[in-house]
């Protein structure tokens, strides 16, 4: 069986953990922050409502979960 590999433009040197670390060096990142739902305005994600009811608004939102779960947010 052949092993599938990602095209070079999708490979992250050091893996996805390195990507998260690089983002955290430049941007405010909150780890282990369960979201209840994404906030959408005019077709654009502008933040998230967290499970504790608080709201985080942001210019950029990174959803780190399975595609199935992201679709439910």
C-alpha cells in the first residue's frame, strides 16, 4: 500500500505544534479554551463564545479541532 503525502505547500517544518508555537510568539493564543459556538457576522468568523459563556472577539480565529466538530460550532 502506498502512503499518501501532503503536497509541499501544506507541510509545516516541525509539524503542527511548531505552527502553534510560532503563532503564539506573535499573537495572543489561548490553549485549552473550549468554544460553544463561533460568532459569525456578514459571513465572517469574528470570534467565539466559550463554554463558560464569555466571548472572545478577534480579527483571526483558528479552530483546532476535527472538521466534523468545527462544522457543529
